[in-house]
């Protein structure tokens, strides 16, 4: 295993980077002008957070890389994001359900990180927490609005939940990187956040009139990098194209 | 300029003495530099012309997201991606202010949207051109936003209050957009051989379409006089185009890029650059819907609207249910 702190920072940065990119794919084609603005705002926040986390990761690594080198010059197997965030946008309902599930975890995780023993991490968490609290307010409200809207919007939101629920479990898996972070009081045990997440989820889904899928099966392999989905590679071919095609250029 | 070929009354400008007292008072207020507010009396032609102009401007902001959105997912650095996202977000915001300004004239945003999607209303010709390389993000900011500012700065003094106030907010953001475009061009022009090539190619493709943004020559612009009398158009098309050329030529020289016009030269006598007119037949084709990307742009907007119908209906139904539940609880 490489330096667990570097791994941990890449996880935080890659989640924000990959989801920020996905959300930015909505540019100009959202269902309403207000949604265009809100989606661009969310993407902008996440790209900003990714820059902070990956710059710190590069600094910790000390190999002369920076956030851009990490974002644009690593291949799929070096990415450490959750499988959930690399899932394609689908319809607006699937995009917002993905956002909601991630935001609910992200908010709780960042809140715990504000107490990190590493002051650099606590500072990034504090800044991000403000933004993510707003993301969660909005995504939860949208899930409720569409879940308890028309018959069609309800059906689409239930389909989105059924499709994405198997990616929830990975957010709460604890592995050796987490263990090292827990020991150093840098980050919380992901398992400790599950109960709070579950009760919040139940509350929102009840209001949205949506049914939580049964079973606790979970896809894994994103945060460890062991096995990403096929989607990530396609995303990277687009995202990294200029940097790969013109490696000598500065932009 | 995001409004082109705006139809006004199509009649000549009336002399003050030919107006009835109400219209005369209206015109005198404008002549004195006063503002017209939504509840004030206004001639029907003024209202309709403004709806066309503000609506076309709003539509341009909305469609204008597409050529830049084309590069958000390929932006070469995290900072460039963030800046471009912020810019496109601003443009959606400008669309929103402008639709709100138009709504004060008694037309709904949904109606304006329907008119855009059916092709009844237009948006600026410039957004029917493709963005093919990263340098195009520079060219769009530098030239397209640069041309837009030429028109929008004077419109901060336009006679219709809500429009003037929207323009004040928009101008602040547009100048940031232009600077970021120039900054991209600078990096490209000082970059590798491939980057310099991209920069020159972008200038070659965007130069004449940018000149077209100001609309046809004054001698062919039939509706200008009335709009200028009403102060909803502050300068003639040719004045603004000349100002744009005069401003842009030294910038291109600074970048070390060549403007694709062999006739371009400084005219000492006029104190301005002489330059070639764009191909106006191309301009009229673009307005007819035959621009290189016209079909794609309209298809993208129509698809977004159709695909989003269930979302808008869902959220509306939810708001309705909430209101009903609240009423029942009272």
C-alpha cells in the first residue's frame, strides 16, 4: 500500500473531481434555467474542492506533481473515487438521486473531518462543509419534490433509487487506509456514520414516498481502485484529452 | 451585441408635434434622459420592440451556453474548468435577469421559450458557429464577449428601467468574461507551435462572425431610427462595429496574431481602421437557420425542454400538493 494519507486525500479529491465532472456534463441542457444555474454551481464547488484535496495530496506525496497532474495524467486504476459518483448521469432524476445519496454521506463525513488532527484537512473540510450543506438541502428537496410529484416523476425517482442503491454500501466500508486514518485521528471510521445516514435516508424517502430497496448487497472497488466501472475510462478519455494529446503545452 | 435585426414599428419616427399629448410626454421624458418603468404608459410599439429585443438577448444567453458547454468537459486544467463553469453559470443568470425584465412588459418566460423553440424568435447569429478547439474558448471570450460589451455598456443608459438595471449587473460580469478569454488567447499565443496554430485558426474563424454580431450596415438597418429615438438602441451598428475593430486590432497585434483581412489598415484621416465587411449573404443565411450549427443548437434546446417536462411537471405537482396539505391543516 502506498502512503495511506496520500490514498485518503486522493479519495476525497477524486470523489469531488469525478462527480463535479459528471454534473458539469449537464451544462446548458437542464430542465429549467434555475436548474442550469444550480447544477453549474454544484459542479463549480466540487471542482474547487477537488483542487484543494488533490493539491494537498500532491504536496504530501512530494513527487513534484500538482492537482492537475493528478487529475489529468493518472489512468483509471489510480483513481480512488466511489463507484457511485462515476455512474452516468442518466435522466435528471438519476443525477439528483446520485447527488442526494452522495451529499448525505459527504456532509456527515466532512462534518467529522472538521475535527481532524491534521489542520490542513480540517480547514478544507470546513470550507467544503458549507457548500455541501447547501448541496444536500437542494438535492434532498428535489428528491422529495420529484418522488412526491406526478406518477411519472415518482416512477422515475424509484427507478433511480433502485439503480443506485447498490452503490451506497461502499461509502461505509472501512479498509486499511481508513484504519490508518482512524489511528492517527485524521478521519472518522466510515462505519460509524452508517446509522445516522440510514435514519436520515429513511426520513427523506418517507417524505418522497419512495421505497428503500431491500438487501444490503453493495458493489465495491472504487475507493480501493481495485475495480472501477467501465464508465470511468470513457469519462477520462474526454476529461484528460487535451493534456494527453499536448503533453508539452501549458494552458 | 446579442440582439440583431430587431423589428420596430417599421414606420418612420414621428415628430413631437404629430404625437398625441400622452405619447409626446413619453417621448419628452426619454429625451430628457428619464426612465420608463413597468407601470408607466408606453406606446404599444415600444413595448413590443423591447420584448423582441430583450427576449432575443435572453435567448442568446441561453443558447450561448452550448458552444462553451461543448468544452467544459474537456477543459485542460482544473482552474480553466472552474472559470468556464463560472462563466456559463453567469450566462444562465443573465438569461434569468433578462427574462424577468421582459416579464415586466407582460410576456411570460414560458411564452418566450416557446417562441424560441418554435423558431419564431431568434438568438444571436454568433452561437450558430462551432467551437472546435480549446482556443475557441479564448476567441469566444475575447471577441464575442468583447463585441457584446460594446453594445451592452451603452445599454446601461437605455430608457427602460428594468432593462437598464439588468444590464448594469450583466456588464460587470461580461468584462470578467472578456478578460478570461483574452487570458486564454495569451497563453495559447505564447504556447507551443500547436497552440499558436489553434489560436490563429480560432481568430480566423471567429473574426467575421464577430463583426456580424453588430447587425447589418446602417444603410440596410430599417428599424434603427425608431429604436434610437426611444433609446433602446444607443448607437448605430456601424459605429459599434468600428469601435470594436479599433479596440481589437491592437489586441491582436499584442497577441502576435493576424486578423484575417488583407484590407485592414489604419486610416489617419478618419482616425479609425479601415476593414472589410463580412459576407452579409452568410449572415442572412445564418439568420434563416442555415448556420453551421443552427440545427444542432435548436435540437439541443428542444431536447432539453422536452426531456425536462416531467421534472417541471413533477415539481409543480409537488408544490401544489404541499399547498393543499397546508390549507387542509389550517
